[in-house]
C-alpha cells in the first residue's frame, strides 16, 4: 500500500461528503422532496456534518438544515430537538462570514414558525451572538442576523423585549444607515416587528433615533424598502399620541402622500396605514393631515385601487371624520363620499364593506348638512340592504345598522328618506318616521310632497304598538294633516265608505 | 225733777221696751248681717268687674295698636320684597338679553365662525386640488421614467440580439436573410446588424459575483457562493514526516493571507510620494504667497518708501532726527552763558567730583 493510495481514500471520502451535502441542499430547496428527505432521516445525517472539518461542508450542511426548517414547523421542531441550535450558536461567533450567514438562516427558518420555537432559540443564547453578528463587517451577515432577529421579535412582546434587551435596536438603527438596500430593508422590517407590540418597545426604538433615518428613506426609489419603512413608522405611531407626534415631527407629511400614488400596491397600503395611525389619535393630528392635503391623497388612493389596499384608507377617512364636524366637512369637501360609496358597492369582502359603512356613518353623524351630503349620494338604501341581507356577516350588519342610525338621526333630506319607508324594519323605521315627524310640522311643501308620493299612506299602514315612540311620531305626523286626508289614506277606509253606501237610506 | 219722775215712771216700760228692742235686734242681727254681706259683695263685685272691664278695654286698645303696627310693618316689608323680586327679575331678563347677544356674537366670531369655516373649507379644497395635481404630476413622472427605463432595456436587448446574430449580415455577394433581393429596402434588422459589432468570444460576460450574491441572499434561493470554486484543499501529497499536526492548523498556516514586511509592503517610490505630499502640505498651509528671498541683492533696486508717520507734505522734519530741543542763536544776547547770581549749593557743587577712591574728600 503506497502513501498515495491511503490518501486517496481520504480524498474520496471528503469528496463524497461534499457531494452529499450539496445534493441535499439542492434537493431541500424544492418542496416536493422534503417529505422524502425527512423519511430518509436527513436530520440525523446533517447534524454531524455541521461539525465537519471542511468549512464548505459545514456551511452547506447549515444551508440544507435551514431550507428544511424553513419548510414546516415539524422539521423546525426536529432541528430544535436535535440539539443543533447550541452548536450553531457556538460556531456562529467563530466561523467565517459564509457560515455565519448560513447559521443565521437556520435560526431564522426555525424561529419563524411559532413563538415556542423562537423561545427555544432565545434560550440557546442565540440573541447575543446574533447581535454581535449585527456588528459584522459583511453586509450579508448583518442582513441575515437582522432577519433572524426580526423573525424572533415578531411573535410576541416578550420575545421582542428579549431582542431589545440583547441590545439589538441601536445596531439595527446603524444598519438602516448602511448603503446596501437589502440590509436597510431587513433592518427596517425588524424595527417594525419590534415596535409593533407595545408602546414601551416602540419608545425604545424611537429613543435609538430610528425615526429620523426612517423618515429620510420615504423617498427612496426602491419600493420594497419603502414598504418596510412605512410599516415601521406606522407601527411606531400607532401606540400613543406622543409617538405619533414624534413621527409627525420628522416632517414626513407632504412626502408620505407621494407614496399613496406609488405604483406598488403595498407601498400604497402601508402609506395609507401610516396616515391612519397618525390620524386616529387626536383631532389636531387629523387636522394637520387634512391641512397637508392628506385626505385628498387618500381619497384618490381609495379610488385608484381595489381590495385590501383600500382598507386603511377607508378607516383613515372614518377616523378623521369622527373627530369633529369640521374635519368631517373637510372629508365631504374633498369629495370623499363617492369613493366610499363605490367601495361599499363594489367590494366583495365583508370587512371592507363594514369599514366603508362605518366611515360613512362617521361622516354623516354630525349635523343635518353632513347627513344630507351622505344621503344625496344614495347610500342609505345600500346600507339598508346590507343590514337586511342575511348573507352579510354579523359585524357588517352591526356597522351598517349603526351607520344608518347615525345618519338617519340627523338627516332632514326627505327625498332620500322616502324610499326607506317602504322596506325598513321597525327598528330603523322608528328613526325615519321620527325625522318626518320633526320636519313636516314646519314645512308645508314637504307635507304636500309627502302625501303625493304616498308616504302618508305608508305611515298609516304601519302597525305601531300604542304608547310606543313610533306611535307618537305617527300621531305627530297625523296631526299635521286634516282628518279627512288621514282617514282617506287609512287602510280599510274604502270598506267603511262602501258600508255607508249600503246603509244609506235614499231620500225620495 | 219732774222729768226724772217721768222717766222713773216710764222706767219699767222702758225696761221692757229695751228688752224687746234688744230682742228684736238680736232676732234681726243675723239677717241684717247677711244682707250687709250680700250688699257689700255685690258692690265689690261690681267694682272689680268694672275694673276688669276697664283693663280689658285698655288691653284691646294696646293690642289693636300693636297689631296695626306690626301688620303695617309686615306689609311694608312684603312690598319691599316684592319690589326687589320684581327688580331682580327685570335685571335678570336684561342680563339674559346681554349675555345672549354676547354669547351669540362670541360664538359666531370665534368658535363657529361661519365665514372662517367656509374660507377654511374652500382653502382645503383648493389645497386638495393642488396636492392632487402635484401627485398626478409625480405619478406621471414616475410612469415616464419607468417607460424610459423599459425602452432602454428593450433597446439594449435588441442590440445584444443584433450583436449575437451578426453572422446573418449580408455580404457583397450573398444577401442575408434580412436583406431580401425581392423587397425594395432591406429589413430594419439588417441596418441594425450593419451598425453593431459582432459579439466576441473572448469576453464572456463574467457574472458579477458580489452583486448576485447580495441580491440572491435576501431569499436564499440560490446556494451562496462559498469558496467552493477553488479546489478542495489537498490532503497532503508530500511525504509525511513525523507526527502530523492538526489538519486545520496546517491549512490555516498554508492558506493564511500574505503578511508582507513593512519594507515589502511599502512602494518603491514612497519617498518621492512623501516629498510630494509634504510639498503639497506646505503649499496648502502657507499664510501668504510672497516667497522669502534670502539674498540682500534682491532688494538693491527697491526704492525706500518712508513710513506715513514720518512723511508730510511740508517736507521732512528734522525734529527727533537731528535735534530734540529748539535752539535760536539769533535771539541770543551774549555768547556766554548766564552767570549764576546765587551762591551755589555746596553739596551740589561737589556732586560727581568729590569722592575719591578712599572716600576722602579731595
């Protein structure tokens, strides 16, 4: 046996290992192979390869593991149960950048499935090493680490707090300032995930000075980065008035509105979400947005897109209108009602319809003028049909009913109320008849019109319990008219007349 | 005496009468007494009653007056209160009127100022129009940019295609497929082919590894470019000597980056560079541009320009240069100095010349 032959054996073995691990990594990237791989016991085989002497094999093994864990939570659990995480965490701080990336990928793939798995990662002490990776020279490593941290932090506030306690936030803020777009994107998304849970977490992100850097990137041409930045800002602003004011102070306002015109749907959606989160807190903030022309931009945005992208915009209009009558008037003046009506009619999803109904209710509930503006757009029959429709969800029914009630209680525009008289259920009818009873005593033309359009007849046909509110309203209406007319329109009056004809003794 | 006799005569009768009388008196005494008591009691009763009646009348008078007084007093008070209430009501009414006016005015002016609201809403709609226009412009601009980019990309692709298919260019003798002899003018592709250069084989577009890696890494779709391109580290072909060291250590030693000495690391013209640098530094840091010239011959031709303090339009003054004290010999009466009249002070006379080396007066 020569020296050479001996060494050949080793070389063959090494080549075989490399081949195997690369093949597994390749196979793991296709989802149809995963089950077969799992049944073949790939986990047990990959684990020793993580400790291989050759770095390439280690890295590829980590990559394969990451892909497997990425596939579903069972495999991710298998990774956790296989005690692979401590190995990864230990070697994460020592190996080269390729290995670091692969290891961070495994952590990310494991942590994304459930809070329990993410908790397992935290318990391995991975956070500290990941935070150290955030200080790495290589942007790819930073990105992978930031991504893993983001997936851990997104589950709940405890995990998020753990990430913050590991000191990740200042480093993430530094990562935002790096030139690489991908890194910026991931760092912004991680900040968004951290700050979404509680005001305290958002405050820590703000304290690290994230807002100024995030606000600068709103005008970035990269759409995906914009999405993440807007989402982070809205997650920060959603918690309290102070945080929202801090976000506003970064002078985002005319700039954000350009995002509402963006070609990317998600940028639009996140931009609308940001304005909504700011507008919902106080009338002052809403006013600021209105003055900046935000309402017009949001209305255009609603008009130009479909589906869930509309939802935040619709809610933003509702919030603005709910604050005060002037703001509500501003929504009306900005031609906000027609797009809301189209949303109400053409959307298929019940929750979007419900939001549109709610927003319309908020717009119309302040004064008769507001209610008139809403009623003129002919939404009341639509709302009524939604309320009556048995197929619509409970939430939509409740929202439609509330909106109807709010608008009807202020509405004095009788032509819009008339058609509702015919098909409204008693609990809505009460409000409609109430509005008639308030207006008719003071308006002679309306009285005339009410008779000629058949409203009076309809009112006479209503069966109200004596002593109820509805009966009182009906009596008030009846008192506005001469008795003969009321009797003429009462049901059964013709029979009475005929009876009288029968009983009449002709005078000869 | 006669009388006595008479009396005496009548004595028995008298006695009898006396007795009778006494008896009758005795008989009536009780009756009379009762009558007297009755009379007295009646009288007294009358008197007391009269007195009481009198007192009663007095009391009625007093009470009448008192009640009248009190009634009047109460009435006056009541009138006063009523008057006060009336006034109060009036004042309240007036106050309500004033407050009504004021509140209406205040609210209309500051809180629900209709005109301000109208103006505000108008301003909002104008502002909205502006914002809408701007946003539309912005969107259009974006659209245009995108279109332009797409167009450029297409153009580039076409060009690349043309370069790739350059072999389809027609020659002098044989027409290419784009240059049909039957058509009037050649296909536009032919023109493009004429313009473009053929793609050379030598410069294959090398993939930029770094960029690719960065863009692919975000979703881990591709396996990262590990340094697998370089061959696996050899497992020692040399003749092994003695006990092996740890493979990893050996490999680290073998593939460690070059660590040149300072001498090797420095470039050969570092001295020149440093000089250049120093020169540049000096040039940068100079305060003024007049170079210092060390030779006095340089100043030879220079005219002396006097300081402005010393030069005037009346010529140069000699004061301070030639003399310090004005002397006018023309006004002198005698050439000699004045002789002192007063005896000199002895001590001063001796000043400067009186002390010898030994301190003795000379």
